[in-house]
C-alpha cells in the first residue's frame, strides 16, 4: 500500500507540472485551480486509466486516454469556473504533457509488482 501511495504522489506531481506549464505559465491561472485540476486529473486518470484501461488495453492506449481525459477535465473546469480559463492550445499542451508523463509512469507501474494495479 505504501508503494501505491508513493506512486500516486508521483502521478500527482507529474499532472501538476503539466497543469502548471499549460495553465499558469501559458495563461496565468490561479494556483488554487491548478492544484485542484491536478488532483482531479490524478484521481480520474488513476481510477479509469490505471485500473481499467491499462491492464486491458496496454500502455499506449491508456496514455493517450489519460491525456484526453486530462484535457477534458480541464475543459469542464473551464466551463464550470469563470476564474479558470483555457484555450485549445493549452488544452492540447496539457493533454500531450500528461500523455507523455503517463506513458513513462505506466512503464514504472508495470515493472513494480508491489504497486497496484
């Protein structure tokens, strides 16, 4: 369980860095919304991408799906929160950064037998 917790922290940090680059560096959004987006993206990508898609469809499909889900999550946050803004460019950058980070994260998950899944 401890290694899974550490893996989730690493996953959060990767998602946060991608969100920070896309939505703070490029658009100067408030840090509290970036932190929230990274948390929501981490939870959704873990539950859907790591636990459901990765074991059944493999790393490439799960990584692309995680990138798409992260972008969709940011877009929905933009629709719901007037203070948080996105553009198609920042959504694309966020999705690509998350997908690349997830690809390498999934390789780590597959190698470490003590980490769930």
